[in-house]
C-alpha cells in the first residue's frame, strides 16, 4: 500500500498431517513517507466564471488535523485559499479554485497549484485556464458632444490584447462633414491605449445637432 502505517510484524505458520507445525515471523518494513497529493475535478476551466474543485489528501494516520499551505504560481489567473485544514479522521479536504476574468485576449494559459505541510512531501498539479476573450478595439470619448465650428474633444482607442508589440489603428468618421479624426493612430509597445482628437466641422447649415460615428479598426 501507499499509506504510512509503520513497520508490521507478520506471523506465519505451516502445517501438514504427520508433521510438526512450523512457525515464523517476518517484519514488513514500511517504505512509504508522509506525502500530500493534490488533484482537480477538472483539468481545464474557462476564464469567465470558471471554477473547479481541488482535493488535497494525505497518506498518514488521520488521528489529528493537518494544516496544508496552498501556493499559486500565477495569482493573476485564479484565486485559491491560502490554507486548508484536513480534519481529524479525514484523509482529504476539498477547496474551490476560481478563475479570474482579465478581459484581455491573451490566449489560453496554465498555472501550477501546490500543497505543502510540515513533515510531508509536497505535491503540485497543473490547471489550464481557457481564454474567453477575442481581440477587440474600444473607443472612449472625453465628451459625447462638441460644438461647431472647430470644437474638439479627446478620445482614446484601447486594445484588449497583449501590449508587447505596437499596432497602427485606422480611424474613420461616418460623416466627415460633421466631424473629422486622424487617419490613424499608433498604440505603442507596452501601451494598451492611445489618444487622438475629434474635431467638429463648420457646415454653415442650420441643421440642428448631428451625429457622427467614429470607428477604429486594425488588420493584424
């Protein structure tokens, strides 16, 4: 077995009709060491509200409680409790792993969760986090309206992808007679956003408030 239960003495006897019974003793040496084991009910979970159950077990006597420290190699990917306690009389304890939704299209990822306790061999397991985000651009306006002629407002275009490379974002106005924007703007490496100016145009027509849709696009 794999349980730490100490050395055991085993008595053996042999008998046959017409022969004296023979007896002997053998000592079974326990080769197991106190060890923890950590497993997950699901090896992969979605980044969006994904959860799984982790189970930590021990291979020793259950006559006392055991406090187990839990460690997370990637705290930005999932939340776990710092410790769990295996109760007296129990071999294992369960806990919840909660994925963290970062709203960034950074692809699937993985993390390592480990369990450790004094006097025990530690254990670790890998959990996969499935990304639910798709690459996108978002425009944020400092003001929702501007006055003609030549009224301006600042806008930001943001990306939800990794920032280790620059991108050139194309900008467009649905009605350049009402509002104009730069042809493009660069989001620099290491940055998640860039600013640009929206300028209202004077059309010399009494036509009341007008709307112009500002769009951002990137062909990567």
